[in-house]
């Protein structure tokens, strides 16, 4: 992963807060997700809109909301 990208850094940090495990967070970021159109969250992090989608998905996971 390109940690030089601020969107990737932000998403990684948020995923780590939620999953509390670096390996689990990294796996989630790199694995296609049905709720995100069956693409990996990492793919969406090339835009601010994609970052918002990824962060919203992480918040839904954190609070147990339907996704």
C-alpha cells in the first residue's frame, strides 16, 4: 500500500481504530467489499468521494449499522 497517499493513511488509521489489529485492518482495506460495489476499499481511495464511502462503511461496521 502507498502510505504516501493521505487518503490511504486516513483510511488505514480508521480501520485500525475499528478492527484493533493491523493485519485485519490491512486485509479489510485490500479485500473486495460487497457494500462498496464489490471492489476493495483501497481502489476507492484515489478520490475524496471514495474516501468518504470507505469511512462511512467503517463507521457502519463500528456502530453495527446495516451495510
